[in-house]
C-alpha cells in the first residue's frame, strides 16, 4: 500500500483515506474468509489483551468485524470531505495453511499501523482526522498482538502444519450447496450495497435503517459460511486466481458497482435485490431437511422479509413526498 508521509492539504488527506479504505474493505472480508476456512472450537490461544483463553476462529471473526466498522468510519469521513468512497480493495489472499494466513494477518496489521501513524500533519490541520487515525491504529496494534499470540500457539504445538478445510468434490456439485453459494454471494453484495447508500445518505433516518439492514446481511453471510462447512463445502474467494502453492488471491472479492445515487433510486434498486434473495432462500429451504441448517436459513429469510417490508414502506413514503429525491 502506498505510504503517505505528510498531510498538508485536503487532497493529501483524501489520498490517505482512500488508501486506508481499500485496505479496510479487503481485511474485513479476508479475515472472515480465513476464519471460515478453519475448524470451530479446535484451536485456542491465550489472548494477551483480554487475559482469557479464546477460540482462534471466533476471535479472527471479531477482528474482521472491527475492520468493517473502520471502513464505514473512513467512508463517512471521505464523504464529509467532499470525496467519493471507493469500494475497491487491496489484494485478498487465502493460503492452504492456517498459520500462514495468520502470519499474513499480523503482517498486514503492522503495515497499516505504520500507514496510520507515519504521516506528519501541518500544525493544527485536520486534528480530528489525525486523532481518528491514531485511535484506529490502537485497534490495529491490539489485533497484531492477538494474531501474534495465535501464531505462537500454533507454532509451538503439533498443529503448526494444520491446513484449511478442503471442500468435498461431491458436495460441491449438489444443488443445495451451489444455491447456498449463490445466496452467500448475494448476501455479501447486499451488505456492501447497503453500506454504499449509507455513505451517500444525507439524512440520518435513511442511513440508520440501511445500516441496520447491512449488518443483518453481514450476519447472514457469516452464518452461511459456517453452514457451507457443515454441508462439506468452503466459503469461496470470489474471482480468485489459484497460485502454484495452492494459495488463492483476488482483487475482486466484493462488488464495486452499486446502482442508485439518491434516495429514490437506491430504494428502487434494493427492493428487487431483496425479492430475488428471498425467492432463492425459499428454494433452498425446500431442498434442506428439517434440522439445524434449515432452522438457521429460516432465520435469515425472516429477516430478509422484514427488510422487504421496510424497503417497500420507505419507497412508498418517499414517492408521496413532493420534492424528495
């Protein structure tokens, strides 16, 4: 990632924010990909920050969520400064070995800590921005310490060579698994599409409603990644290139096109996306037998139906108010 050494103008500040945002979008997804490529409740470490024994997988998920909030925070500031947030990402990578992914995660945290702390600001220029980056960098320092402890735990155990899950080739061909992959991809897209419109909403009322929906879709993506493992599959790194050592990498792990630039066009585009997703869930639930997986899918469809109700009401109300765009 390009380093920014001095902040003396709004353009330099926006350049730092855009660089940081590409990083935060990438790791918010990459850490979740890494987490859902390892077993649940198998690898534990002694966390040096909270002084507790934690599940490596669960804590990696939590760190990924931290990064998503960083991204949202930076996107809002970019918007406030007159810039346009990008939904491009830095490279997203998944290695075959769990410890190699954790080492990448720690190195990334160290690099971005330097990115956020290195710039020298013109005295008295954008003090709130400088404070924001220092505050976020403290999270990154914590993450680095936590990843370091995870790495040390694995390297000093018999599990140093433990590998990520490999999907079952037969499971990968089943209709229910293929449909769940499509649904999970759509959940990821809707999560970021809602965030996009939050960033461009000048009214708190719309932004708050869309943000709530975005968080719901993030939780669905999160749960679906776990359901894929139970079905013998593995969350995919979208549009990935496979390297000779078995690693995967992509610069297109999330969508970058988001239709709709104002309140009406945003609502008009989000509504059919929710309708399509609900129909896919209905098809999938019919394919899955009674039990834990079907129960979890039903929770998702109930929340998506709530989104649909809300979106219909928001659109209907927006169309009745003269002068509202």
